[in-house]
């Protein structure tokens, strides 16, 4: 249940929609030490959205010492009644409980009720289009081949960021399952399939070698012989380019004291090599992204047609 304390005050952290994914990579884990110990951290921030369908609170929180930087992210809540007693704009404190394979909030306390001027729920969760040219980043794919983003000019590229050791099913694994669903749908539409490309990018180059990526991908990519990865590739970012790639796509990545924390980012790159639309978080649906992919391609076709008409009218 939610407890209320009307006289306390809170400071909102910076708005960066991110999902923190926690994985212990300490030497103790390598030696097989019991990882079932639960860790607790104190959270203080502002409710951005109440998501009853997924039993999540999206919270714009201050820095959590020893855990993560200030950011906005969705947290599952242990008690569903909490969602009935908080509103967007409420200032809260809570315990962030981190287990071996899940993370949630407990002991949510409203310390200041909203003034009613808060942005509508979901205002920070909508996909956005930057229409920004994408640099020609270099990556290493599941076959050990060096690839460049410029190679995909002329196609709409859907890309996302993952790492294969991610233990939380609603985060990196969900992104990969969503991509698998999109891949199957595209295969049923040959014309659209021929004009698109999927790319799952790992920022964990030290562990996610080409062989690791290939083994991971086999569970999701339809078996089609030598051409299995022609349309959906898995790649890792070289250490030298990691900072530039993650900065451009607004991916927060940090590894400290055996913990990996990162945000989630998915984007559509237009055939001209520009950001057509990007999505922060894990709440996007494959069906919606398929519509956006079709729209991206149609926009290019319509633009080319208009240009041809314009040229034909010139004396």
C-alpha cells in the first residue's frame, strides 16, 4: 500500500527515458557464488506514468547512489494497489529491490501530491523522429565480418540494442522476440521484405563475440541455410566506436562494481540514411513498428514520385 507524507520535498532528475538492466559479472559469479541475495536501494523522484496494464510505474528519479544515474524508467511494482493510489506528477520515495533476474519497487511513499499541471501520461514515451543523418558506424557481425551502416542505403533499417547475457525477460529478450515477430511478418510481405533490414546491436563486445552472437541468434532467426542472416543481422560495436554509437542513439551504458546498466533504444533508419523514427524503452509493439516501416518506405516512394513529376514539368 502507498503511504503519504505531505511535508517532505523532492527534486526531479533529468528526463532520460531509460531501462536499467542489471547483470552481475563479478568474479564471484564466475566462481559460482550464490547470486540469490537481494539488494535494496532508495529511490526518490516523480511519477511520469501509471501503467496499470503492465503493473509499472514510470518514475523520473534522482541519482540512486551505488546503483544508477538520474533517469526516467519504468519499474514493476510489487503491490498492484499502489497503482490506484499514485498519479502522474506525484513525488515519491520507494525501495528498488534488485534480485537475480528481476527488479521492482516496494514501499512506495507519496511525499507530495501532484499540482495537476503534469504532462499527460505517456508524454515522454512516444516515438520521435529526429531526421538526423546517421554516421557510417562500423560493427562486427555474427559471421566475423566488418559491416558499415552505409551498406544498407536504399533500405529502411530497423535496429535495436541488446546484450546476450541480459537476464530480464521484459528487456533485451523482449526486444529480440519483437524483432523475431517483425521478421516473420516481413517474410510474408516480399515487397516490404526486400526494402528492409534488421540489425540487433550488442554493446558488450568483450563477451558478445561473433560466435556468441551467432549461437544466440539461432534461437530466433529462421533456419535458411547460408543466407539465414541476410535480412536480420546481429553485430557488436568495437570498443573504439562504442562511445560514439551509444551517444548518437541515446543509449546509456555503464558498468560499475560488477553491474551492467543500460537504456533501451530502437530506431528506424530511412533509405537515405537518416533517423526516421526512434523509440525509447520497451513498450513499443511490433505491429506499430511494421506500420512505421511501411510509412518510411512509402514516404521515400512518394518523394521520388514528386521529384519525377517536378522534373517532367520543367521546360
